[in-house]
C-alpha cells in the first residue's frame, strides 16, 4: 500500500487527511522525504542569481516544506490526543531530527544573508498588510532563533533546542497520561443537577464501557470536562474536577 502522506494531494472529499489510511510506519519515510524536499527548496532560494526581494525570498520561503508540515502536523496532533507507546517512541526519534532540520534553516548563514537583503530591498510602502506581516515576522523569527549568533554560541543554541524539544515531548506525554488517569465517578443522580440530558447519557455510556452500571463517569477530556464545569450545579464536584484538571496533573508530572 502506498504512503498516503507522500501524496501531493489527498484523494479524499475536500482534500481532507485520510486518517484511516495512515499507519505508524508511514510517518518516518514521509518526514525524511519532506526534509529532503525542504532542503532542496531552501537551496533554490540561496542559489537564486537574481537580487533578493519579497517574492523570491520571503514568499518562496513561506511555501517551503509543505509535505513536512502536513506529515508532522498529523503525527504530533495524534500523538497529543490518541497516543500509544509505539507512537511515543517514534516521537522521540522524530523530534531531534525535526529540530536539527529547523536549526539548520534558522541558523543558515547563507540563507540569512539572502533574507537580510530581501528585507532591505522590500520597502513596506510597496507591500500590502499581509506581506508586511510575513516580511517582518520571518525576519524577526530568524533573528530570535539565533541567525546572528556565531561559532560556538550557535552550536550551543542548537544543542539546547534539541534538548528542549525532547523535554517538551516528555512533558506532553506525562501531562496526557496524568489527564487520562483522572476519573470522577458519580453514583447519585441528584449530583447531576443542571447537566443536559444528552451529556448525562454520554457519561452513563462512558461508565458502562468501564463495567459500571447506574453510574456516571466524568473525565478531564474536554467533551466531558467543559460541559460538566459549565452546567453542573454541584459546587463541590465542580471544585473536585477543577482541582483534578490543574492540581492533579501538576502533582503527577
């Protein structure tokens, strides 16, 4: 079966992501191919013989890396919402690779020379509002991410960025695990006062799925947490859920 992430356009209604066709083994090849294409696109910007301007630098840079952006967005969104051990291990492998790619772009001396030239050559009076934002945002992003650093300082920042990406990933995994561990069981129907009938039915189904009849289950997942906090008339249970959302997750990290 072909890798759906490597298609230039998804063969679905409205070009939506075919989640049901994507398998774990599809991500690494797609990311590697995306990095290859991205590097080639960056090289074309640096090697352009024409003077740098908004169109051939900022605008072209904005269009770079679309395959990698799509593949990484799909992967990390799913990893944050519906992960497993295999996916988390793959994330640990992908994260430093993607950080290294980002570092190489943001701290590329040749590319930054081109960007500075384009910044100088594209006067704000000739750009519309969106173009001004892209020009300024791109230039500031390079400066703030180390483009002006030299030698050892640049290598130190790259090391720190890689370390931070791994720590952020681990933090997110721990946070998700702690959130999923929270369960509040309601045994008395009177404690459901104020809750919509449809929501109460969903809570009962969630409890039944875990083997408990005539109970209602509240979790920290947003479809459960938000309606409960909004509609429940039981102050003590709202307090318990709120503490679960903030305090329990913090203490378990």
